[in-house]
């Protein structure tokens, strides 16, 4: 008797998947998707962290190369007023255009009008760093991957070798970290 590898189909009868086979395939596909979802989320979060770290470092380098530490402006009465560079209103947010940061600054009676009339136009307009469009908000502020404005601080010997530090608060939007948890801040100094 000869054994044939393939048997001829029976005429009029079509081989179809059974309900058990279909459910098994659907279950395997669902398990694979279940395994991939956390991996995709982890990769997306790491991409946000890397994008923000690159933006923070690019801003810090641009400030370092530009070389300003403060902006001195003549105010009425003949004296000079020094504003910290890139944070003239000292809110620890990297400056945008003064008109967007403070309502009424274009009025001559405004206390910070001398800064505006001096030609200062904020970090982006003054330094013109090369940043991706995703790192700039509609208001002209430098933002992180979580759509929050980058921070800047000025102090001697606190931020490594620079007199300033640039940072993002990270996804939790809290400076530093709560007790017992690692900080998710992305900084321009050190190795965090």
C-alpha cells in the first residue's frame, strides 16, 4: 500500500478553522499585545527623557557660549539695575519675550519698562539656539517633553562650574524629589 503525503480533498467539503483554533489564535495575539504595551510605554518615556535631556543641555550650552550672566539697564534717575540673564523676573522660568511674560511691560510707567526698552527680547530671540520645534511653545518659551517651561537658576558654585543651571522638573513636575524617592529632574549639571 502506498502512502501519500497529501491526500486529495473530498469534493464538496472545505476544511475550515474550528472555534477552538480561532479562540486559541486570538488568545495568543492578545497575550503578545499585552506583553508589548508596557515595553512601548517604557520606550516612549525614555524617548521623552532623552529629548528633554538634549534640550536642557542645548540650552545650557547656548547660554554658556553666549556669555551673559546679567543684564544691566539704566533706570530713571541714572542708576543701573541688574537683571539675571534669561530670568529677568526671577521666577526661575527660562524667559520668553518680555511682552509675553509680563502684561503691560510696554507701558513707560511699568517698573520693568527699562529692560524692555533696552532691546532685551528673551532667551530665544536673543540667543537663537538651534532647538527642535517641539521644544518651543506657542508662546515662544522653551519647554520640555511634558510641555512645561524649562527652569533656570543663578548662583555661584551650586551648578557645577557654571554660575547658572538649567533644568526640567521631569514628568512629576516637582523640583527635587519627595523623601525616599529618586528625583526625576533633568539637569544641566552633574550626572542625574
